[in-house]
């Protein structure tokens, strides 16, 4: 996943196109245009897929999007530091579809912290930790910190800090520093926060200057006073992967309009290939997609991919024609966009065709996501 700084390079312009026919009008046209091979320089093989989508009704946006799409959109909103209400709404939608999804609950807790909703954030963190464990941590009676996710501990400290619970917040900041290693760079955020807490509270115990000095010594180039818990990493949640692929403007796009948000994938279907078309090693293809103002893919072209794999290229482009996006936005509303999308496929990512294709509902059954914490900090200007 990417941190917020990586989004600074997002191009600010997209091509404006003439208005296009609605999906119903396109469906009434006949016959379908065949797949067409397009020559490309070097090793790249272009395949233009202009097949019509055959996957049945598209889901409404955003309510019927798969929960993975909603959660990925919440991650994007947090990474790009958009208003926290967007991330909160996205996590609400994800949890409505998958109640108890721990990863969604953790993202919701981060969004509540970013919104300075301290009471709600404290409740969310206590729920994630369990009431008994949370109480022992707040009281300083926990026998061990082993197995306690440090970022949940830090989030609970921030919540108490924002609520003005000075003694409890101090105890939790110090517990967090112990959990990550008192001399580690990660501990710098706790010392910096603790220094600010002691200064704001004008308490008679503690030494704010000493705490700040420790923070600066451990992370001299950082800004730990504004750190909040990082976004949990998702390496073991493959259902999210297609929705987290970075979207970029296609090289063929002409900059003619200012964009405030790039398209967001809201429905994904893996290519349908036969056994042997994808080996044991992952393969990568780059697609160029033309998305209309309704978020429907109008055309899909394979710009690059494995050589001598025409069937795989056709399957990838055909699958892309069934995808749905939340369209690119300008200040005036939705706009068409021409984007590039890097598709990575392995055996488990594809549907092996052994007979007539079964209907695809577009909603994958997903196991409970593991509780993993990554190292992707973001730094909104929020201070308790």
C-alpha cells in the first residue's frame, strides 16, 4: 500500500470527451465488435477488447459494491487525507456487508481518531482489544504486553489524551513505548505526544522537555507530534488487492480538465482462463481502460503482458469490460477518463473454465481478515 506522500504525484488533469451513449443504448446495438489485435513497440502486445459486458445488472454505487471495494475506498480516503467522514461512511458500508470484519473495525477506529471523535475512538479501541484487557491496560495492571497490538494501544492513548484523561493517557503512552521498544524510532511518537500532554495539562509531575528531547533524539527528522496509528497492512487479504492497485492516467490521455479524484474500482471480476494459461508464477499485464462518466468501461486494451499469451490477454481485456468504477470527478462532476491499470494474476486469481461459465455475482465470499499491522504511517494535522 502507499502512504499519503505517494499521492502527491497524482496527475491533476484528465481528458474531457464528448458525451457517450448510455449502457442501455450500447446494449441495443448489434452485433458485437470482435476483439482486435493492435501492434505495439518492443515486447508489448496490445489487444483491444470491445466486447459488451455480459455479467448481468451492475450494482448501484456505493451501497451494493462489494465490501472489499468499500474498504479499499476507505483506505484511499485516509491515505489521501480527505475529510474523515468519507472514510467513516466507507467503513460503515463495509461493516454492513461483513459485520465484525476486524480490518474494517480498525480502519474505522483510525478514522474516528482523525475526526477527533475521542469518545467514539475510545469505544472502538476498547472493543478491538476486549473490555477486560483494555481496562487492565488503562489501570496499569496488565501482567504483560505480549500479544497486544501496539497501534491499538497507541490509539487508546490518543483517545484518552483527547478526552483529557491525563494520568491514563500518560500510562498508555509509556506502555506503548515499552511495547515497541523504549529506544526505538516508533517510541518517538509516544514521547512527543507525552511531552505535549504534560505541557497542555500543566501537571506537576513529569518533564515535558525530557520527553521531547527523547523524541527528537530517536527521530530527529520526523514529526512525531502529529503521528496517528498507521493503516493496517493487508498482505494476507487477497480480496482487497484488485481494489488497491494504483490508478494512473494513461499515456494516451490528453490533459484537458482538472480532476479532483481519480476513478475508484467498485466491482472486479478475475479473467476466466483455462488450465495451463497461467503457470505457477504470477504474471503481470498493463491495461488501458476508457471509463465513461457513469463508471462503465467502454474499451479495454492490453498494453503489455507475457509474450505468446494471446488467450490470456483476451481474457484479461474481456474481464475488464465487466468491471465497474466510481468515475473520475472534476469540480463540475463525473468525467470520462482514460487510465492504466496493472493487473497481476496467479493461479488462485483466475477462474478456470472447464465448461459453460457459471453466473458471476461479482461478490466474492471472503474469510475473516487477519489482524495485521503494517508500517504505513500518515500524518494528518490532528492534535488532541
